[in-house]
C-alpha cells in the first residue's frame, strides 16, 4: 500500500494553472499538459500538500458537488504521462529536467527581454506593419516578384545566398519567440521540425499554457513582429534608394528586393497555413480557448474518414468539449489546407527540386573542385536535397519520440 509520501512525491512535479473555466495540469519536464475542471486542480493541490488520496478526494468531491473517484483520476493522470505510480521503475520525479537550454542566449535576463515586448516595442512593430502595407499598396515598383531572386548575374550564387539569408532570418524569427517567452518567464526549446512536407525551424513554447491566455499573444506573435520589421526595413531602404536619400550599389537594392520577397512569403505562410500549427494557428487556438485543437482535429478527421484505434478513441473522448466542438469545423480547414499543400508540393515544389537537382548535377559533372561555381552548386544541391529528405526523417523521429512521450 502506497504511503502519503509516495503520492506527494508523485504529484510534486505537477504545476496547476488557472485557464478560464478550467485548470491546466502540467508536467514541464515532459511537456505534457491536460485541462481539468476545478475539482481536479483542488485534488492535485491537496495531494501535493498532504499526500493523502482520501483528503484530496474529499476536497475535490466538495468542490464538484458530487462524489469523485480519486484513484480513477490518478490512473487517468498516469495514463496521460503526468504522474508516475508510486513504486514504478522510473526516474526520480524530483530530478531536474534535461538541460535543453541554449547557453549562448540564456544570458538574456527576463528584464532585458521585456524591453522587446513592452508598449513602445509593440508600437514599433505595429508601425512597421502599417508602413509595409502602405508601401506595397502605393508603390507597385516595390512589390516583390520572383524575378527578384536573380539579383546577381550568377543564378546559383543568387539562390544560395538567398537561402542562407532566409535561414538566418528564420532563426532570428524563432529567437524572437524565445525572447518573448523569456520576457514572460517561460522556457522554450529550439528544434528543426516540419509542417507537412516542408522543413521549418520551430520554437516550442508549450509551457506558455501555464500563464493567462491574454498574456500569451505576445509570445505567439513575436516572430511575425520581427518579420514585419525586417520587411519594413527592406522596403524603407529601397524607397530611400529610389528617392536618392541613400546611395549604394544597385546590386544591394536588388538583394533587398529578394529579402522583401522572402519576408512577404514568410508572413503569407503564417496566415495561409493556419492548418499546419504555425504562429497564427496558435493565436487562433488561444482565441478559441482550445487546449489541443490540432491533435483533436487530427483524431476527429481520422474518425470521419477512416477509424480510430481504441487508444485514439479514448484520447478523443477525453478531450475537452470545446476542442471537440471546434474540431468539427476546423477539420474542414485542415483537410483543405493539407490537400492544397500536397498540390503545391506535387505541381511546383517537386518539379522545381527535380529540375534544379538535374541542373546542379550537370554543373558538378562539368566543373572541377578548383572553381567557385563547383562549390556553389554543391552547397545548393545539399540544401535542396536536405529540404526534400529531412521532413520524412523528422516525421519518423517524431513518431518515435511521441511513442516514448519524449517529444515536447
């Protein structure tokens, strides 16, 4: 028979956060969060205080106005990976979580990070957005076009430098999410991930669910705020160049055109691909007061089109009523978006990658390693093939980690 200390130890790693008419139980070291009614939060708080299942059950039953099965509730938490049953052969729950910090950036204090997300900062981000929209609307000559990619006479070098610059800007976009989390006191994790068949950088801000919903928007919109500033800076510099205020080589102006094109595509992706768990998906799910809309949508869609396994059926039944209700219509957005993404991949991305690969391979066969063009072609070929192969490898890795409950 388990002792009070056993249950207190098992419940110790859990955090309890208020979220509207529900509470969120979280396990930060595992990235697992579950929405529960007030009675569930009271049960855990009492268990952490006294270690007594009987006391926790009594207080939870009083809050719920009906008898609560405490042991059944604990079994559900154990099945969800939030707690470990006393006596099970697991790591010490009191042990610190794995060190996933990015040490070179951990030196930024929360107070410093807050300066990037205070009222003056958001005023700047808003002004940048208004300036960019106005410039694109009033100056057709500054609107990005795919021809802007070829800003150098060497097309391989143009594309290679553009991809490299886009990767740097994408990394800073994610760093801005990290800074926003830092300003809120929420830790984050950088990783390489995917959205369907496309490779992306990602900042995991799962633990932001432990703060009030109204305070989460800054963390979700931080990346877009950075993208808006970059776009405004590129357009403003090009506008000043055309007005004769700034003078520099024309190639720099053309390069800024390529950067503006990249930022417009990036911002458009955030709005168009809301079905793919991007920044605007997080904003939408938060505004709709959902807890795990994407997963519930996947299960709901699978249930409509095929059938669920027993475990998946139980998982869907345990989801919040709001998530299940929203997933009924969001599933249509999800299916339409996934179909469109596959159409784009098969009709544009795949032929483009195949054509570029054939062209670069011809370059490599006709050039020698002593030429710059050889190494440019090799670099670009590696980027193209990596972007084509890595999403599949990451999908396989994510399934393994999710099965082991090791993926945040």
